[in-house]
């Protein structure tokens, strides 16, 4: 039969039959290896060309054994009975020879190993444990500080605080004191004040867990918090703020109560807290200060700088050398003849590397901050200090960045005197304002001083004094800012004044417990009163150090401004500057408008608005007048607003703010006045034609335009 027909020849059929019989007769081969389907016709390749298929094509699946039989070959050439087996097959296990010229490393057996992903925080926590253990063994503050810097994970330092204190709590008094000393040394230089606060917060939050392992955990942790307050690394206001964030039933809340009642409220509490554990070398901070004072006086008598440097080195408190600098400078002011000796000692200590440049600058800075108090005992303290600084800079043991360039020394001193005089004058002016509530008189007094360049300083002093008084004075301060902004203060003055306030927020918090919250209210209120615009908050925040107390205050102010009904809430926070509550002022505005609507005497209505004495609140007059016009369908209110605008009784800012408040509350207003949106758009078009509102105000409610931004 021809192969072109697609069938097997007779010879091929005989060969296939023979192979099948041989496969069935092989008892030694597993039957499963030779399924009959493998030998079916469809598994044999048959050429379609005219040539006959050779036997080799059909026998690719079989091989002739030594016995002459056709057998099925195993995969890869491995053989069964009667076969040679696969190439290079051996009886034993195969071994890879690395010295073989044909060695291939890819043939090596391998095993997949799972790689764990390391968590940076976990790595940090493990690293700080060894740092703390080493510090407890050696007591070397500098090494601990250096190791912590080298970790480079400054954002995790709050966990270092938690670990340090929790490890010390389970040890002796020596380690507890060492932990407090280390925190004081790391404060500001290595760990920021905000991280110190956050570290103690997470400690308080974990107080319940600590109490499971440490029986007196509440009392020990309370003492750590009290010690941090005494050492000035936590502000007293921290206790109040932390209490608000903790459940009253928690151990952390108990810790804060114990801190206040048992430690910080006791007479001479600072000395008691500092001596509770003794020093890391059984020397308290007060004892170190006393030793510094003694060695400086001994040096003035002996004039032996080498011995004095040796004594400073033996103190072993390199992180506290700024106290040596400060006390040395004070001694030079107290004993005028000792000034050359003191300068010589500080210069030698700096050149030897005994007192670092940062500690030197810190000592000068601490003295600079306390000059006002020092002047009570040493009247010439400020002038003496100003003469010491240039000498130190010229001899290169104080960094030149500490003060202005030398060419401006005389000018800087004169400027300082001018600022001092200005501060004294404005304190008197502000006190008189709080008594009289007379804004025009205060403005005249400021103009008489003739120092507009110091307007930011006035703002800082005004708010600082108001924060330490009652709500009436705080409201009066906000009212005054609105008036000053209209009359004599620029937006830049206001912004710079708030920056100065926020830069010193941490110091203010030491004297005023709730300083951060109140500063946030002043900032937010300034935005509501159009003294600042929201973008000014971004500008102020950008000029402050990140993660500082001032930056947190700006964030808080943004939240207050962004809250629903923020305007009314913030206007209500302190009451009116004349002593009225905001609700009382609203009632008076409503009554005068109703009286005008019934009587129609423009002059009398304007006089009543003027008698209110609350120009910062005139946007409420605009709002209520527009609502009343919509309700009564009486456009007479527009005549009143026109007269008020023409006379300057209601400013364009207040007018725009009134329209903006209507626009913001349109959804609620439409529930009572169905055509409120239509009426408002009519009034707004009228106001725009008359020039009552700022050009930036949106043309209508329904067009999706953005809210007006009050330009200043």
C-alpha cells in the first residue's frame, strides 16, 4: 500500500505487531511503563511524501537490546532490564567534582533561604538598649550622646526616652539618677524638646503595663516627670495637657496627679526632687553648681589656671560646662578685678578642648537671657556683658555668630537701649488701655512714641500681658489688634509679632500653663477678624523650627479656623472687649435694626452702631441687616448699609465679611427663606456696583466660585 495514502505498509504492520508482543512478554518491566496507547498508529510519525518510511522513524520509541528484542526506553536514556542505562549512569550516588574541567556551578544543589525584612524602628530599639546598658556601666554621658547621634534615627528618639526611663525604673536609685542626668544632657543638643515631651507621653500611656512588672511604677514615674520639670526639660504646662489626653482611670493619670500633689506642690520641691536619688556619682546638680562656684573663687585667689582646668575636668560633667561659663562671667561682673583672670581661664579651657564651642556659646546665651534679673543685683550687668562678648569673639574662643558684625557694635548697643526704652513705655500704655478701654488714646500714645519699626514688639508684649490676665483683657487685646491693623499696623508687623511670640512659646509656657492653646486662639481670632489671612499662617509656620512648640501652635490655629462655624465660636471664646458677651452684642444689633426698620431714622441707627463700640464685630450688623431684608422683603436695610459705608462706620473688610458669612450659611438660611439665594445674589450685585465688597469676592452663591479672601 502506498505511503501517500496515509496507511502503513505490510512490513511496518509486522514490525509493530512484533514490538507489541515483545513488550507484553517482558515480565521484568513494569506494565505501567508500556501502555498500549503509546504504540497506537497515531503515535507513529508517517511521512506524507511519496517515499516509504524507514524503520528508524518508527523505532525512535524503542531500542533493540543485546537479546535482539525491541524494548521501551526509559526517559533520559535510563534503561530497564536488558538495556545499557542512560549516559554516564553509575551504580552509586553521583557527586559533583569541582576540579572537573566540565564542572558547572549551576549543577550545585541549592536551597531557598527566606530573608527577613528589617524594621528600622526595631533595629533602633535594639541598638539603644546596648547604649543604655553601656551608659549604666560607665556613666559616660558624652559617649552615650555620641552613640545616639551616630544612630542617625533622630525621629525615633522618643522611644529612647521611654526605654531609658523604663529600664532605670527597674534598677537602683543610682541608675534612676543617671537616667535623669542623661536626659538633661541630651535636651536640645541631641533630643528636641518636642521629642522629650512625646517620650514622656508614651511613658504615661504605658504606665498600666509598667505597673504589672514594677510594683511602685506610679510613684517612680511621677518622680521622673517631676525631675524633668525641675530640670527644665518639661514645661509645667505639660502636666495639664497630658491629663486631657489620658483617661482618668489610667495609671498615667495617677502618675500626673502624684507628680503635682506629692512632688511639685511641696515647699522647696526642687531641692527635694533633685536629692531624691542622689547623683549618678552620688553628686546632685546643686552640688555640682556649688563645686563650680568654689573652684572659680579658688582660681581667682590662686590665679592657677592649670589647677582650675584640672578641677573642671575632674567634675566629669562635660555636658554641664555651660554652667562653668555662665558662673565665670557672673563672677567677673561681681569682682571687676577678676575679669582678666576669668577671660584667661575660659580662653585656655577652650583652646585645650576642655569646654566645647557649643557649651561656650550656650553659657553666654544663658547669661544673656538672665541679664534682666541679674541687673537687679549688678546694675551694670548688661553693659559689662556687651563688653565681654566682643573680647571673647576677638580672641576666637566664642563663635562670631553669637552677635552682629563688629562694625555694628555701637549701633547694636544703641538699638538695645532704644528697644528697652520702648518696652518700658508700651507696658505702661497697655496697662492704661486695660483700665480705660480707650483705643484712640492708645493709638495716639503709640504714634507719639514714633517707633513704628518696633510694632511687632508691641504686639508680642500686648498678647503676653493679656495671656496672664482674665478673658476680658484677652478679648480687649484681640479688639485692639483689629483697630491697630486698620489704623497703623501693617500685615508684616502683625506677622512678625506673632513669629516673635511663637519663637518664645516654650519660655512663655514656663510661666503660663496653657500658653500654647491661648496663642492658638489669638492666631485664629486674628484670622477671623481679618487681621491675618489664612496664607499668613503658612508664612508664620515656615519661619519656625519644625516640630517646635510654636509650629504645633500654628497647626492648632489652622484647625480652629478650619472648624465648622469657626467664626462664631472664636468670637465667643472670650466675650466682648467692653465686657459684653457676644450674645449680648448680637441682641443689641438685632434690636437697633428692628427699631430702624420700624422707625426708619438713619442717623439714630448709625449712632447706635457707633455706640456699640465694637467695630471688629460690624460684620454681624451687615449679616443681620441682609437676613432681615430677605425676611421682611424690605430693601430699606440697603440704605442703612450705604450710609454706614459712606461714613466709614463699616469698613470694606467688615462689609465683605458680612456678605461672606451669609454665603457660608446659605444652606441653612434657605430652609427658612426659600428664595434666599436669589435675594442674596441681588444684594451682592448691588454691593459690587456700590463698591462695598472687595473685588476678590465671588459673584454669586450658585456659580461654585471660591470664597472671598479678605485682602489686607
